[in-house]
C-alpha cells in the first residue's frame, strides 16, 4: 500500500515522492530545483531516485 501512495505522490508532486523515499537531503533539494526548471526533469529524476533505492 505504501508503494502505491509513493507512486501517486511521485507523479503529482515529484519532490514529495523523493522526500518520502530518501528523506531530506541532496537528492530532495536537487529534485526541487529540477522541478522548478520544469515538471518533466523533476519527474524523470524522481523516478530515477525511487527506482534505484535499495530494498
């Protein structure tokens, strides 16, 4: 259930999906900046961060 919510948040607001995945740090700040430059770069980075996390 948590993964479904994370994916929905990732698509709607990419920085929130990254925040819930890796916490507040460099990846979150980078994603905020990329999302400010455009939704698509932020979304691509968020997908990359969420899919590369270690289980």
